[in-house]
C-alpha cells in the first residue's frame, strides 16, 4: 500500500545519475495531508505539476501549485472565494551550499514542505472581493458595494481638527 503523500516523496536516484536528466511530477494531493494549518484553504485536491532537472549543484524543481481558498474582504466583509496559483522554482541539494536550498534526503525529495511553504506564503494577507470595492460606510456601516445601501446619506466629509492648519494652507495655495 502506498502512502497518501507518496506523490510528494520522489525517488530521484535516476535523475541524479547525470546532469540534465529530468523527471515530470503531476499529482493531486488532499490539502489536509499537506498539514497547511490554515482554515482558509478549502479541503480539496491540490494539483501539483513539477519538472525536476539535475544540475551540477543539485536538482532544480520548477512548476506550479494551486489551491482554492476562502476569506473575508478587508473592506466590506463579504465572503471571498478564489484560487491561488504559485509558480515554484527551488533547488534541492545533497550538501547544502545555498542557504535557500532544500535537502535531498538519501535519494529522495520531500516535496510536501516546499508545497506547504509556497502555498501559505501565496495566500493574500488582506483579500478584496474586487479591486474597486468601496467598503463600508464609516458612519453607519452600510455596505457601499450594495446598490440599495450605497447612498446611505451619511456625511462622511467631516475632517479631523488636527489637520485644520494644513487644510487652511491648501485653501491658501488653491487661491494663488
């Protein structure tokens, strides 16, 4: 019986025999098995497509990983559902000479840490439901993106008295 993560533990003995040898990896792994530890990523299959190539210094892993996620819009608090796709280009080495390289363990590459790290770093910190999301009214909390609530009638133009000196300067400069 094979391990559920067997697609992410790759035997590279044949690839390491000669510089220029290649291997293609195209698998789907359940996101729970990647142990992402982030509730934003949906429980689903994560498609992984990698091209492995032997170099003088190790194995270069290039490819893509994608995953669906759900979050909350930072402006209007609406649900955001999207997919993040990450382009990956990393080096695996037997003897680590590059501080950013991943280790080759025996004759195997453990790709799960690489996939986990790149997916988590690609998730947006402050997602938007759309790029021009107007957000919520700062006075009454009406959703400005909703046409029924867009004209809530609140006076939002109240200025902070601490900026009064600069406002007067702006008015003076506009008169000139």
